[in-house]
C-alpha cells in the first residue's frame, strides 16, 4: 500500500471543485476515515518501526474499508455533467484504480500477525511464508529444484502440490543448457555444439529442427539402415535447419558429417530442440513474452481472477509462497495444489472411461463449468488449454462425468489483443465460445477495470499484460450485452464461420440440460475438446511413436557416451594439467579412476548389464571425484556451491575445472543409463497395457462391468484406513485367534525348556 501517495491524492480530491452531492460527501468522508484509521499502521513510530495489528483492530478497519469501497463505487454510478464534475469523476476513478482497489485487495489478503507489521504484510500480501517440516526438508536434501512435489501447511490446511521456483523467461539459458548437455554427452562434437551458441541460430535456425528426418513416425524405424541412408538423413537435416547460413557452424558440420555418432548426436539434439521450439513458440508468438519477463506468477494470478469471478473450484488453486530454507533465506515461487481427478495422459488400460459413450459426458454441471472455464481462460489469455490441462472426475457408481478442473495455467496473460472472432492457439474466440451461463454473464457486467487491475496487482505482470486482460474482459462484456437468451423452443442458432449470427447466447440455469455437446461444439472450443476426450480414451493407441523415438534416442546416446573417444579429451586435459611434482593424492586418484573407466570394455547391451565392470569403474570414478571436491572445499579452494574460489589461478584452477567436467560427465552418463532403462520400461508397459486394453474391449459389456466392479471394490479396500482393514481382517479370520481349550501350555513350555535349540 502506497499510503503517503494515497493520502496526498485523497486530500487533493477533497479540495476539488464540483457539485457536493450526497454521494460525493459520503465517498470523501469514507475515504478520509479510512486514511485516518490506517495511518497508525502505515507510518513509522518514533523508533522507526511499524505496528502490527490485532484481530480486533483489523476487523474494525476492514469494515471502514468496505464502506469506503462501496461509497466510491456508488459515486461513480452518478450522472455527472459539466467540466468540473466530469474532471472530479475522472480523478475519483483514477484514485480508485491506482490506490483504493489495490489497497483493498492487499488488505483482504493479509491476516493479523503479532510478529509482522501490517505495512509489511500488505506489501508482501501475495506471498505466504512457509517453513517445511524436518521430514520434508530431509526428503529434499535442503534443495528446491525448479519443480518439486511438496506437502505444506497452506492457509492452515495440510496441502499436497507442486512448487515451482520463481523464474523469468530465459530462452537462451534453456538453449545453452541443451548445448552444454550435448557437448558433455558427445565430447567428440563439443566444438560443433559450442558453435551453435549464436543468438541468430536460436531465433531462426532452432525452428527448423525436425526429428522426423531421422525416424519414420509410422514404423519407428531410424533412417540409418545403410550408411547411405544415414548420410542422407544428416544432409536433409543440414538443409532443413539451414546450417549453411552460419559459416562457423557449417565448418564444424563438415568435420563430423560422416561419423555414425554424429548422426546419433543430431538425432537426440533434434528431439530436445523440437521441445524447446514448442516452448518458445508459446511464449513468444502466443504470449508475446520477452526474455527476462516473469513466468511463475501467472498460475497464481489466474487463480486470483478465478476468485474474482466466483470460480474458486474451477481450476487448481495456486498461491505464491516463500519457503524458508535451512540457511534462513527464503526461496520464492508458486505452489499449485494436487487435484484428485483423472488425467487423460495417465488413465489405466482397464478403466471405465475406455468404454464410455458420449452420453456419459452430457452433464449439466460440466457444461456450465466448461462455459465458465472458457470465460476465465479468455480474460486471462490462457493459450495452452489442451486436453491434458484439464482433469476429469467421474462418479464411481454411475460412471458419468461430474466435474472438470483446469490445471497448469502458466501459459496465460498473453499481450495479444483479440477481436471477437479471433482464436489463438488453444484459446477459442468469443464467437466460438457459443454460450455463457446467465449467472456468469451477470457477474462479468459487475466487474470494472479497477477491480481486475487490483486482482492482478502483485504477480509481476506487466502493464501491457494487465491492459490486454481488461481489453478481453471489455470485449466479453459487450458481447454479453448484445447476447440473446437461449429459447428452448427455437433452439441454438447454428455456428457459422462467416461471422453471422450472435456472438454469444446466454443460457439460464434450467436450460442447460436441453443442450447437447454436439450443439455447443465450434472449432476448438471447450465443448469440442470434451468430445475429443471421449474419442481419445476409447480409441487411444497406448504405444505411440514418441515412446519409440525416445527409447531409440536414449539407447543411441548411452552407446555413444560409452565410446572411449567421447571421454578421452577429458582424461587428456586432466593429465596435461598435472604438476610435474607434488600432485595431490586425491587428484591422482581421479586420474587413475578415469583411466580405469576409460580402459574398461563397454557392455554389449548397456541397458541390461547390471554389475558390469564398466559401471563399477564409473562408480569408482564418481567416488574419486567426490573425495577430491570435498578436500578442496575443506581447503577453501572450492566454494560450497561447487564454484572455484576467486583466488585459484593457472593450472590449479584448471585442475579444479577438469575434475568438475569429469564429474559432470560421470553423473550425466549414469543419468543417461537410467533414462534409457526408464524409456524401455515405459514402452514395455505401454505394450502390456495395450494388450490388456484390447482384451478388455473384446469382452461383452456385462463382462466389462464385472471387471470394473471388481477393480472398484479392490480400490475401496486399499483406500480404507489401515486400522479398519485390520479390524475387518480380524473379524473375517477370528477363528484363527481362538485358543484351543484343550491345549496344555505347561507341557509345551516344558518341552521348549528341555530343548532350547528347537
């Protein structure tokens, strides 16, 4: 809260010329009362500190705040004529938008805390401070990666979810990370990947990457059955990406073009580059983001707009939090709760959804939720609401869809301005929305620019992004004002791409059941997406080309990394920096372990070679690296974060850097083996599930329902409280615990005593 500026503005307002109507007097009086009540908590005391606030004082000021907001909005509804009154009205609007509305949102979101001043609480109102339990911190090892699962106390409730570190858009950093990984994996071609680190290539050449040049997406066969096919694939890739536009990169390409491992390296790189291209396309072409702009707060900002619209349960709740680390520092980011519903990407092979017809999706509540989600996504400019970013909840008894919920809302708040007929990626236009619920239509008309701006205040969004959100809200409001109300007798007008007919139709609560999904479908709107869910689940092939491609790439990468040529440069460099005399034992151990790893033969089948001496030598190497680095940390040559001390120079610094590179290579090789094994297991599991699904679909409907009922009963049993399960088991097996009255315990005891070895 900018109290001093707000106070100055309010004093200026009270002195402006105009008609002193009853509404004006009440508004000014309410604002002045608010400023007087807030003063003791927003101005420093004699010692320079700020006051905390008691719950009683908070409630008293809250009532004054409510009164001020109502009074200012009531004045805004008055009709004003004449230049003085119009000027006064505009000033009041500015005061409301820039100060009152934002401060109101801040105040409503804080809780009285005797250990924190009200001023600090309001300034940091978007963040909730969280201390992880010892068990949670131990599980994390005191480290928060960019995306990690957590269980935290959120607003007094133990909540499971995903924490994402505060971040900004950094395409070059993401691209550089890929290049560094590839240069480490394929040491022979490190100079080629280093030459790619060119801003022009990131902006232009990256988008030409196409993994399909290396693999047949229909059969999964890789295009290197013959040396000629391999060379042709490499050259096709060269032309597609446009390497010849970058002379230094083209020269590197010519050096390695015929090497079989170069084919493997380009194959793997193309898959990683394709995924990064998709991210850049969304961020730059859809959201209009620039490097350095905020990313992580968008999820929480959208959750805040959902609250404004009364849609708290329509999307997974997100909140900005600050987690206190063992060092005492706070790691800020966004926390999104887990939602217990079906994820289309992870539905089992034998599941009710696999055999459900479209009638199971024709729920009134779901249609209203889809219509509301379209509104929320449109205002927030969410361009990535694909089928996997919605979760689906089915009634276990009726097997009907009962609700949906949006997740992963971070691709939101595009700067793009849209007309009523503009669609953008996964975001349908107003025309394609087709319908809006009557309650939502009325809610939309009650929201003004100040309310939306205050709701989005504090999430790191730019003024341009907030303005674009209001622009989309304004388009929706105008469409609502012009929208006819659905008449069941006439039916819904058919959707026309020619921009004819109404943009929206308002549907009353009692009329939703009269509309079918097919009636509401239009292009990429959410009703059509839901129909796509039903089609996908009932026709899905669980063994897809992406799995085959990832496995093939992982195997080739692992095989190439095991090639001694890829690690030879690391060993040669480390040896070249070895001093003539006085080499440390720890450094010599690293050299010896690296040589032993280098000389160990590679396994014929690296995915199924547990216990092979190559992996043992790799483990020895990692231990040697860890011992060396720990010693250097103790001597102060390496900082705790792993970086060299600024005092290190010359060959001493080179040795530290060499060991660091060797350690990263060893860790990456170990991780690559795990990745390849996981890829193979995923493919085999998909093949098993597909066979299971095919067999399930071949059964009669009655047999399918029997199997589903058995699975449901088993799940209910597993979900029971452990104590309940034990009691049930005891009740069922109580005869096992009945003592035989004829049993002579003394005789048995005497026998045991006589034969202690029994």
